[in-house]
């Protein structure tokens, strides 16, 4: 809770709104953000149980054809003997070495990630601590000058949940920043929703070709996106790219929550953005930080919970899944702080920032590991 409060305080101070949003620092307000799906959705699905693999387990967030691909992969690995081949070599780089407890789960997850399947191993706390990457104290851009830009107070709604595919060029107050939101699910939409609450105009890109998976849960989706203008832009097609680039021509901040290869594949990697839109700040939300061996992995909150050792309940006890994807909420609060700081610097070559779900919960891993020394 203290880490969440610190992130919110950073964001409010950067936006010059700390006094006006004191309630955001209350435990009740923070707890509501951390368990929002359970509060807003009556039919929120129960957590997926750990999938046993050898003497360990994995978390597999699979839908549709991914399940079939994972079953084929699992069968293929089960038919092999020993820890030979490329998959074993990948596992040696991670938290669990061949021959240690959980090695089979580590191997399966590593191979599944090569197939771009969101599968992560459940790790014991000591293994997770060993794998912790060096994390920056503050997930902000390299430059630390504060331009002192105030987000100001909102004047009316920044957009409309019913405004899908209506990209309006209305007049904005001169000091109202424009945020282009390429995020989905929980972490990114939470960060940009808070920026909208502080006065930013937020345009959420939600393509009908690949809609936000949270649209199946309208209560939470509307809660996170009702203050935004939602537009249907396909970045893989020329008409959508033209409209997207017109947005970037006047935007202050671009936020994405893709895996690292997606934006470069679209032609919008950091170097390309900096060359064409030098005044634009960019914020990325990833599963794992760039310094981690798992930097390119695809994972969601429950999978990060597993990989960071937070499902470990002690010797001889089964792993416990996350009751809700709380790493998303913690990363969303951290991304809000990073985004507010980038906006406060104002236009210019301020670089960008990255926030990861694993980085957001790393303090919990360290705290749990310290507490585990008292386990019998």
C-alpha cells in the first residue's frame, strides 16, 4: 500500500494537484483501485489454478488456438527425456537451473514464450529474489529537469465512451495535454484514466480488428475509459496509420502496453518516434523490465505474480494464484506517476519512460522473502 501511495503522490505532485486530490492517498481509494474487477464485475472469473509441471507449476493465460498450441508443446516436451537442447539452455539463464525444483516448469515456460504464449513459471521466493533485475528507483525518463507544467483542472469531459471512431479536432485549452492511449486491459487504461481525471485529453485507440480484451467486462471497461475519446484505428492499415499519425502531430504523450517487438514492427519504435515527433514523450508498460532475462516475455498480472514468487506460501504448500491481477493495478499507478512527470516537463526531447508489472511488485517479493525466513 505504501508503494502505491508513493506512486500516486508522485503523479499528483508532478501535476500540481496534490492538494486537490488528497482523497487519492487514502487507503480506501487505493484499495478500490487494487480490487476494482471484484467490485465492478459480478461475474469476474475465478483465478486459474496453477498447472502442475513436474515438481513445479506454471500459470497459463490461454484462450482459443493458444490452448491447442500449448497442449502440443507440452506433449512434445513430455515426450523428450533429460534437459537437453535449446529450451534447456534458455532455462539455465533464468531463476531455476536444470536439476533444481521447478526446472521442468521453467523449461516449459521458456519454450512457450518462444511460441509467444503467455506462460510463466511459479517460482519459490528464493528463486524469484535471485532473478530480480536491477531496477531504477524511479521509472522516468533519463532527463530529470522539471518543466513545471501543470495539467490544470478539467473543463468538461475529455471525451465520450460513446464517441468511438469520432476523432474530433476540437479546441483544447492551451495547457491541456493530449495523451494517445494504445493500452488495453487494466494497467495502461488505469494510468491514462487518472491522467484524464487530472485534466488531460485522452484518446484511446481501440481497433475493432483487435479490441481491448476488457470489453467483455463492461463495468470495468467503462470505469477505466468513460472519460476518454475512443477511436477505431487499425495501425496495420494505411487509413488507420494516417489518422494515428495526425494524432501524434499534436500529442504530448503516447502510452502503449505492447510487448517490445510490436511498436517497432508497426514502424513506431522509440528512434522513429523521436525522429519524426521530437516533442512527443513516450511511455511503455511491459510485463518485465528491460534489464530482466524475461524482458521480451508476454505475461499478464497473474503470470507476473507467479514468476515473482508471490504465489509461494511456504515449504510443503501448494502455490497460490493471484486472487485478482493486482500487479496490473500497481503498475498502472506507477505508470500514472511516470506519465504525469513526463507531461509536467512540457514539449521537448524528454525521451521516454518504461514501467513494468514485475518492477511494480518487486518490493513485495523482497518483503515476502524477508518474511519467509520465519517460516518453519
